[in-house]
C-alpha cells in the first residue's frame, strides 16, 4: 500500500511539472557564448575565415574547412598566404570530426585541380604525410586513404620524390606493424605510376620482404596489392619475380593469407600464359577448393565467392576430369548446410519441380551433415553459390546443363533462405540466355519464383529482368513446342504475381510498377488474344483503382502498348474506347489527369492521323473541366497536339483548338491556370503547323516516322481482313468440322423458315392479284419473278448479302472495320458542372454497348425507331435487307380493290422485312435519361456516333465499369 501511495505522489509531482511555465531562456546560449559566436558582418570571407580559425569554436572550424575550396577559387593567393597556415596549425590539435572533414576537402582540391601541382605539394601533400603519423588510428587511416586518393592526380616525379622514399622507409622490419601495413598500401598505389625498370629496381625488393613478414596480416595486405605491382612489371617479369611468392603464400598456414593469395592469382590471370596457368594455377585452385571444403574455415566462403571467377578466368585450362571435379565441388557448395530431409522435401515451396535424375557417370553428391556452430557460414556459402550460378552455367557445357546443374538450380530456387532465392532470381535471365535453345528447362524455376508468396524482395529480383527472361525461355527456348502447357503456366504465374502484389503486398508498390511496366514486352512473346483476355482486364483495373500514381502511370503506358500491338480491330477499338471512358470521362479528376499521360503515349506509338481521329476532340472536351488541376495539365499537352496538325487538311481541328484556347484565356478564373495558359499560348505561337504542299516534297525524320506508323497500321488492318477471309473460306470448305456443321444446320433451318415465309407471301400476293384482276394468267406470277423482272440482279444480290450476314459470324466485324467511333459528335460533358456525367450528357446513358462497353459503328440506313417489335421496311441501306421493286399494279376503280391492294403490299413488305432481319441479331432498345428510345445493339444514329457506354457483352474479358449512375445501379 505504501508503494502505491508513493507512486501516486510521484505521478502527481510529474503532472505538476507539466503545468509549471518554464523559462525558455534557460535553453538558449548565454551572452558570453553568443559574443564568441558573433562575427562582424563587414569582414570579408578571407578575414572572417582567419578570425574563426584564430578564436573560434570547433563548429566554426568545420565551417571554414568546408568553405576552403570556395576561398581558393575566389581569393587564391590571399587564401594560401593567410588561411592555409592557420588550417595546418589548427589540424594538430583538432578533433576527429575536423580531421575527417579536412581529408575530404584535401581530396576535392586535388581532383578539381584548384591549385598548381607545386603549390598543392607544398601546402597540402606534405600536410597529408605529416598527419598520417597521428596517434589516433581512425585519423591516421583517414589521412592514409587521402594520400592513396590523391596519388593518381600527382605527376610521376612528385610521387617518386615525396612518396616513394617515405613508403620504402615505412616498410622496414624495424618499423611498427601499422607502418608496414601502410607501406603495403602505398607501394600498391605508386607502382602503377612507374615503368617496369623502376618498379623492379626500387619496389620489388621491399615487396618480397613484406611477403615474408612475420605478421600474417602484413603478408595478407601485401598479397592484396600484388596485382598492381604485377601490372607494372609486365607478363615476363611477373612470372620471374611475383608468381613464386604468390604460390608460396597460397599454401600459408593462415587462412587469411591463403584467401588473399587466391585473390591475387585471379587478378593476375591475364598476365600469365596458358602453360603457366596449367602448371601452377589450376592445380593450386583445385587444392585450395578441396582444402577449404575439408576444413570448413573462412576460405570456404572465399571459394564460394570466387567460384564464378574460377570458371570464367581459367575455364579453358581445365581438362575434362578437372572440369567434372569442379562442378561436383559446386554442387556441394549448393547443398552445404542443408539436411537430407530438406533435400528430399525439395525446399519450402509446395510446387514440385520435375528434375531429371543425374546420369550414372555423374557422381551423386553425398548428404552433408551440417555443423550447428557454422550454420551462418553455410548459409552465406549458399548465397554466394546462388550469386555465381550464371557463371557456372557458362562454364558448364549447354548440353550438360540438364544432368549437371538442373538439380542445383531446383535446390537454390527452393531454398528456405530468401536471400538465396533472391540471388538466384537476379541471375535467372543470364542463365536463360546462356542456355539458348535449352532455355525452356528453367521454365519451372521461373514459374516458381513468380509464385513467391513469402518475401516480396524475391519476386522483385525476378521481375527486374523479366522481359529478357521471357524472351529467352519462350522464343529462344521454343517453349510452346518443347513443353506442353508451358506458356499457359507462365501466364498463370504472371497473373498470380499481379494478384499477390496488388492484394497480399499492397504497400510494396515498386515491384508492381516494375511488373506492369515490363508487361509492355508481352506482345513479343505471346499472342494478342492471350493479352486481351488475360492481362487487359487486370491492367484496366489497376488503371483506375490502384492507390499509387507510378503504378497507374505504368498501367496507362502498358494499355497503350497493348492497343498498338493487338491484331484485331474490334479488340483494339474496345480497348481504346475503354481507355477513353475510364480516364477522359471518369468522375475522378485524377483519372482525367492520367488521360493526358495516356495521350502522350498514344502520340508516341500511333500515327498522327490515328490520334487526330480518335483522341483529339476528346482532349478538347476537357477545356470545360470543372477541376483546375485538369485544366492545368491540359495546358501542357496543347503544344504537342498542335504539332500533329497539318494544314489545310486539319483546318477544322486547328480552329477548334484556337477557339477553346481563346475561350479559356478569357474565362479562366484560377490564377495558376491563367498563368499556365498564357505560357502555353507563347509555346503555341512558337509551334509551327506543317503544310501539306511543303511537307509532301521535303520529308523530315518526324514525317518519315509518322508515315511508317501509318503504313504499319494499314498493313495490320489488311492482314486482319486477309486472315478473316481465309478463315471464312476454310469454314465453308471444311464442312466436316464441328463449327462448320453447326453453321450449316443453322443455315438450313433459316433457309427452311425463309422458304415458308416466301411461300406465304407468294400465296397472299397471288390471291390478291386474282381478286384484283380476276384473270387466271396472274396465278403463275410470283414475288420472285416480280423482283427479278424489276431488278435483274436481285438473286445475286440476295445470295451475297445473306452470305455476308451469316457466314462464319464475321459480318459485324467486317462492317466495324469500315467505320470507327468518331469523337467529333461527342456532347460536351463539362458544359454544366452540376450535371457532370450524371444526366443525358453522360456517355453511360447514351447508346448501346459492346464487349468493352462502348457503342459500335452504325449500320447504314438504320433509324432510331427500329425495334424488335417494329422492324423497318426493307431498304437497300440496311444490312441484310433486299431491295424490293414494286410490281406494276393494275388500276382499279373500286375503293375495296385499292384497300385490299394496300393491305397486301403492307403484309408483303412486313413479311419480307421479317425475313431479312432474321439473318442478323436485332438490337434491343432502351430509354435514355431523356426518355427517348435508343438502340442497344451495335448500331447508332447516323451522323451522331457517341462514345459507347461502359458495359460488356457476354464473352468480353473486360467487364462493365463501375462508373454507373445511381439511377442505373438502382435499376439493376
């Protein structure tokens, strides 16, 4: 109880302290301290620096040191005479922070060559050498690093006079260990400044002496710099003077020395001939690797780290036996530290990899019993082995990969450690490229990495070079022929990666951006139908629902590439209509801002004529956008749009652009938009509009590129028409197929129905003629004869139209190719802000829908009043209709006869109209927001083609958008 009371009392005291108004002056500097930090403002920069160095504090010393390069640039002579002596005097007693700052500044002065060499040597180089002897190890090492950094910028004579003698003196056995260590580093830096004669005369003796030093760290340090000395000596002198020392050090009793010796050998392989490599280096490497695995010391990590360099630098010097032995060593490195249970399970991932068992001539890797105390070393060894896997694949023959290394690849990509999988994923593209025709063997590993469900970093590493990997596996490896369902599995893995990045790791947006960006390369490896049905719906969803702008920008770019490389006109039309609907006419202003990014990509990918026909006036409609940010972004794209125009062909678009700019300038009330539009007007004035008469003779590079794009678009359209014609002919010729037989049955049923209807019409016509004329000779006249007599080409026209309307289901597609959704008749959706996209002007309430949710092209002659219950009378303009030539009717004087004749004519026309419209799908009708009826099929009002409503027909992969009005949602 007493403890509780004391706690409560202390708590009350703490609360009271919060309520006490504290004097803020206690946290400020005293007047004396302020006087010390105060500097006269009238002093010049040099006078201020001298004053601070004389009586300032450490923080002021740092300020002067960092400002020293500026002083040398502006007041060189005065700074050298007054400031530098103070700096050198201050460094003797300065703290570590000031010393480190001075080392950086001294290096900067040398690199930027702010002073002549003689002046730098006198005032800076000697100060560096002097400060190397400080007792503080960190400061001494910093000054040594500074000396090594400035040596490349010093002339040879200065280095020989000021540095070389100092280094040799520091390398004597009587000097302390730290001095001999600094000698090793200095000799390695200065050796490249001299020729072979001076190096052999003045440096080699000291180098050999340091290689035989009693301290193992001195021997290791000298080994790490031997490659510089060997490069200065040349190939011949290296074999005579250096090689024996390296071979001897490779057998040293200290692992650190052996590791440094192997590094030196690898760095010197370019200086050694093949005989020297075969006789000395290759046996030494084999012995070093075997000894490292037996001892499991620090050299084991060195072997794993440098294994790729072993395979690359001396691969052609191994014989067949050594080649196989080295691969067996690598297999041990890949499995070290993993228990037999882990190896049998094949990793943590449940996906099974189909691995070809090794052939009898390959020695199986025995199970390794890991030492629990060295698990960290084992883990690091596997990480380094995964990092070097691409180099080992190059070392291994391509035809031997399946038997030698495929099992190692499976073990590495299923390792429990994520870093191992990440290193393997980072080099998978190099592995696939090295395998060439056998790249399909790594398809299961790519699928497994794309389905990573534990660590997003592994998936990110796999995605960075994904296009190269896919190209190598699918195209070079001929995946479709070598593996059943191989491409389908890859597509499923890519979709799984998209889903997991979006849903499981929503905050990790950079890998998702990388994946969406790399999906632009999909047209190079898979078909446009696979892209359209599998990837396009997901990218459109990311385009409007993802929370991160870089992801949405990447999605916009990818959608534009999908549209550009799609091989079907109808799919292209649906995708760009969906793009316009989701962005340009979105309720969210951020999506409308994103529309301008999409327009820039479309300008780069498509021809000028395409952009002007399909997107130009949609952009102009955003002049009336209620959000200032949208109008601000609009101003930035206007000069590029003007550059697309060509007079006099585009005079109308040019006039619309000028009118909207003038209107925005006069009516804009937002300050930022007003400034932007004025700046844009100046840029528009500087933007020249091309003239057709001039550019027709003088083509610049931009015009040639645009012409090439137009030709590619036209060729794509012609190829599509050609493919559809071939498909139609093949369907008609191969009647034994299932689809052909079903079409034939449907045609037969339709033909029977048409015959029955014709017979009924004929009988009614004959009976009416009998009643009117009362003559038997009219009994033999039929409707077909009447039509044939008035229109001799009627039978051929009728058969051609029916074939087009029913053959292979391609009639609507072919007619859609003839016209496109014109943006020029779109209503202004931004004229009234209060009714923005909610009333009759909303594209979602106008016209019929197709697979991607927009109107299709009109059928010529179709009227707004056409419905299923009230078909049009037959006319030549309506698709599938048959031109009717009215027979010559005999005149009659009785009213009953005329009435009967008119009734017969109406019945005949109605029957024929039903007959003709039965050969195609009839569009339904719906009421728009104004209450007027409109067609819901693929037709639209002639002369007023509005943007298609966002919805989808059955079978379309891109479903209806969520941009529906409240009224539509309630109706649904």
